[in-house]
């Protein structure tokens, strides 16, 4: 059996690793070329380029400046121990023995992890598109919250093919991609339901009525996620590419809220 994980944004480089065993990443030369260019930028340049906060821009600037291509335990950490997203927290990699880590290395190959990222990027991209196509889903929302939703949907749309193109370039195939989407869909649904149950733990009203209203809001006739099935199923086509769903014209109309501009596929 092969398992799929998507990389995490939350990282822990402070805690000492529980094992000295590690492997070297691929594409070191390409990464070094990118870092060389990035080191010419100051935090303000990175913030403007990436559209991130000052804190994140400064953090990435520091990472670029401290990056060294000869990785060792003195300047790097194994990804399974460094990643601290929800899935990795549940994995509890720091408690695994040497044999268990070797098993994980065999059954969590990098390409499978990338396939998981590709699947998640498609899910977020089609949900972003649904946000634009079904404005009724945000009716009544606070203007600032509506603006936040639209900004995040724009960001998800702009880079929706990046992981896919890398996956294809390094040898990914349709069979692996389809399996990744199946597993990701199951896991995504599980986490959404689990989180909703946690949020509603202290709710005193009718749970059935509340869940019915929530499903109607998301998938009803005028629901926020109306029309997702067709673009979701398209992912399983052998010749699929994310920009087959070319929504640049629609996205450009939404960008008028932020001063205009157009979305260029990355």
C-alpha cells in the first residue's frame, strides 16, 4: 500500500530530529538557481511579488539567505519531522522507530506526496471558481470578509496548475493522479465533517436542522458550491490540465475589486 500526504506550511526546525538517517532532495541545481535570484530581493520585494504579509516575506528572505545546497543535520531537517501540519501531527513521526521510518520512506515517496498536493490544488481551485460563479453564497457577508474570500479565491486560481505541471514534468501519470484525488477527497471530507462537529460541540439547537441548512447553503439550488461535480470529475480524464477550465475572463472581472488587472496562468 502507498499513502499520500501533502506538504505542510507549518514547519518546526527548532526541535532536534529523532534520527540521523536522511535522504537528499532532487533538483538541487534548479533550487540553487532560484535561490540565487531570490537573494537579490529584499523582504519588501518578496512581499510585493508573493502578495504575503511582512512577517512571511521576512521569514522567506531569511530562509533564502541561510539556504545551503550541501544539506546535513547541521543546516536541515528531514521533512517528515519538520512538517507540522494537521496530517503530520497525527502521524507523530517523532515517535516512530528506525524501522517504522524506513517503512514510511518506502510507502510515502515524494512523487506520491506531490500527487496529493496536485489533488488538493484542484479542489481549492474549483471551490474558488464556484465562489466567483455563485455570488449568492456570500450574500450578507461582511464586506471585509467577502473581500478576503475573493482575494483568497484569486490566489488559488492563479497558481492552480503549478503543482500539476511539476508533477507531470517529474514523471507523474494519470493513474497516480486519479488515485491521489480519490484518497484526498475521502480525507478532505473526513476533516471537514470532523472540524464541523468540533465547532458545533456546544451548539444547543437542532443539529439536524443546522446540518440541513449547511448542506443547502453549500450544495443547494443557489448553493456556494453549485456546479462542482463536472469540474471535479474532469480531473480524472487522462488528458486533463487545470487550465482546461479557463476562467481568466471571470477572474479578471472580480479583480476589479482590487484595482483591476488580469490573471496570468503560472
